[in-house]
């Protein structure tokens, strides 16, 4: 079994340091507002051990499309790939905005499906982005609480700290993936400027489980 990685992160509401394990308790303790709106907590991470996680709060009337948009905006969107939710054995396919208009596809109406029926504490479901170079996520529904209204269907409450990467060539902090050999090479700024390298294989290191994949260059918090 893979070693469990540490999962330090912080609360985006108050900047306090938390971990994937403590974020929920932190939110329950510090950010409830009895006069606020009802929200459900959702913890997002990967089905394999990784440092990446997000804590979201969603409005009960939010749609799968709202959730898809936030996951893409924060962690995933590179070239408008397809994505799907897997909920209780059912696959619900999402398409990217630009394609949606012309899509007469079956299941297109599911995009507006309310999340309400799946917002049961303890309920887990899966999500994938891109059927080629797939990024897989796991989502777990937490408590329903009242919080100050942000006007957002889906809000990001907390996330992991960007993991540190070390340059494969010189050991300094790395900023780029180099994907020519399809290996795990990462480079610091200086080493990435080596004239023998082909620029087109360089991708910035991002704080996302999609870092270094396809053409992913970062999201809302990078
Ligand atoms: Zn906080
Ligand atoms: Zn892509
Ligand atoms: Zn280097």
C-alpha cells in the first residue's frame, strides 16, 4: 500500500492552517452562522494517496454543472475535455460550456440536475475529467450547516498547500514539468532554460492533481 502523504492546507476564510483531516472540524467550529444559508460540505480528493484536497460548500439548489464548473476552474480545465460524475452506479456526463449549446446528446439535461438528492452526509461519489489523460477525483458529502451567504452556488472553503517539487537536475525548487520522455522530470527555472530542451514539453507546476497532464497550466488559485 502506498505511504500516506501529509495533507497540510489552509482555510480560505481565515487563513488558519489545517489538514485534510481537520478542515471539517475547523469549519464547524469557526464558520457557522445561525442566521446564514443552508450549505452542504463536500470534501474532494483523489482516489489514490496524494497531497491534493479541497473543501467545498454547496447550496442545496446547486447543480452538477455548478460543481463541474468549480472543479474545472480550480483544478482541471485544460482543453475542454469531457467529464463525468459517477453517482450510485450512474454515469452523468458533462460537456464543456462551448460544446453544450450544440449538444443534442442524451443526458444533456442531466447537467442541470440538482445536487440535492445526493447531499446526504457520508455519501461518496466519483468524478473524472478527460477520458484520455484522465484525472480522477473522489467526493464525500459532509454535514449540512448554516453559513454566511456568499451568493455562490459552490464555494471553496479550504485547500491543500502546494506540494514542494525538487528539480530533477540540480535539486533546487522546481517550477516546471518536462514531459518529453513521459517521465516524472521536473525542472527549476534555470535548468528549464537549457537550450537543448524543447520548450513545447515544458508545463508549469500547479497545485492540482492534474499538474503536468495534457496542457494543464493552472487554475483559479495558481
Ligand atoms: Zn477558517
Ligand atoms: Zn487537455
Ligand atoms: Zn535545476
